[in-house]
C-alpha cells in the first residue's frame, strides 16, 4: 500500500509540527505500507524527517500564493494521487474531489463555533473562517474517513456536519522534551525578590483572553500578592492592540505584566524552570496542545472550563471562567493557598499527559488510514 499526503496547505506552525512529528514516529511497515509520498512546498519538506520509505515531492506551485496552491490541489493532485497512491491523507482539513479514498483531519474549531467565530466582528478574518467552515464542512461530509483530535471536537462537529465516512479520535502527541517530574510544592510565602511566577503560552488572539488574565493578575497584585506573569506567543494584530492597551493601563511600568512575544517551538520547554504556575485561558480549542505540554512539564495549572480542556485536564487542575477576571484570580488564589494540594494536582496532570505520545498518534493514524483504504477497496 502507498499513502499519499496532501501537505499543500500545511505551511507553518502546528500543522507542520504535527506532520513532522507523526512521520518521525511512524513505522509504516507494521501496517503494510510500502511508501508514503508527501506533496508540499520546499519549506515544509525541509522540516520533515528523512526515511527510506518517505518520498518528498516538491511542487513549485506550493511555494506560491494561495490561488496557485488551490489550483494545483484541485487540478493536479487528483491525477497524481490516482497514479501513485492507494489512499490520500489530507491533514490540512481540505481535500479535492476526483480521488478516493481520502482521510482528513479536523484541526480547527473556530469555524464551527459561532460564538468564537464572531469574536472577530465584521472582518476579513471572519470571512476567512466562514469560508473554512464551508470548505472543511464539504470535505468532512464527503471524505472516506475523518480524524478528530478530541472527543469534544468529534461530538460538536458531527452535530454540525453530517459525516458519511468513518470517524476516529486520534489526539496529537507531546514532544518528549516537555516531560519533567512535577515540581515540589510552592513556597508558603512570596516576596518582591521571590514573586509568584505565572506563565501563559499561547497566541494573543480574540479567544485567548490575555487581557482578562492581565486584569486578574493586576487584582492579585493590588491585594498584596507579589506576582508576575509572562505571556509568550505570536499575536493577531487587533487582539494584540487590545492586550497592550490593558497592559499599559494596569501596569504602565511593565513590572508584573510582561509579554515576551513568540519563542521558537524548539525552545519552549526551556521556560519550564522559570515559572511556578501555568495559566490557560482559551475558550476555543480542538485539542489544547500547550495545555498538554504544561501538564507534561509538571506545572500546577489554572485552566478555562471551556471546550475540550476538562477532557484533557480532568480533575488535575483548578478551573475558571476565561471571560471573568475575578474567576481567574480566584483559581490562582486556590493554588497558592494550599501548596501541597497544588503539588498533588501537578502530579495528577503529569500522569494524565503520559499517554499522549507521537508514537501513539502515528500508530493510530496509520491504522485508521489502512482500515479506511481496505474498507473502500472491499
């Protein structure tokens, strides 16, 4: 069996990390797969591992702008796939007609949750998300197989989109460099020289609520708790402006509300030892990989009670309403008030993160691909 991979719209960020990590952990021969062929642009192919069974096919059109990539995907890819593979894997969520069987992945919840989508108001981002909803919805309906990353995403999207093919839930893995023994209990007292150090890793975006977290930390600071927080991640322009306005108002001197900007994914695990607690305030996720990385890193965690977060974290954290600064502050207070309980939660979160490996993701993904291909052939 030969598996084709349409990576025409896998170009950066989590999509490339997922594909590279999956292929790096894969054992195709165990599933009767002779070869995996990946079509992608040069930058994506350069980040994929090398293997005797992996054929990287560079397409010049996939280095160009979106119209060129779409034209290649819809006109050229079906012909290439019919000639060279038995099943086509489209991890980007969109796949062309003209070839079967196709397996795709749902990796973006924003197009399928109206409340979250319309946080962007009347904007090009809203239009893009609506187009994604149409395009991905069509692909999900007609694909021979659809992979979801969480039970929450599977339940929600299958209510919105009538899926005709097979479905599976296959979560992403956590890179091994994030795994570390849970840290000891928090100090009983904090000071200006040794403040409570919070970390929030995520893109600054409309559904990530960094400004509400900043309000909560400012409230704790006014109450007399020596506390700092560092926000790490890239930014969506309008959300960054809202966040920066909140920071200037709450902490004009930048003493306790700090924004570092993006840190390369390969270095994120290095932040672990500089902080005491992890805060995750997202209200929309398909699978919250940064939350899982924090769990694997042994952090006590204060987390939004939205989407799939309780599915991942279970009873191993303290929850809050991400749009209520008072609720966020109360969750942090609860962890600080009982250091032993916070340490027990960190240990429980660490154990819950253990099953999320790239070996498991690769094994379950390839098993599903071969099952769909054989079912279609039969």
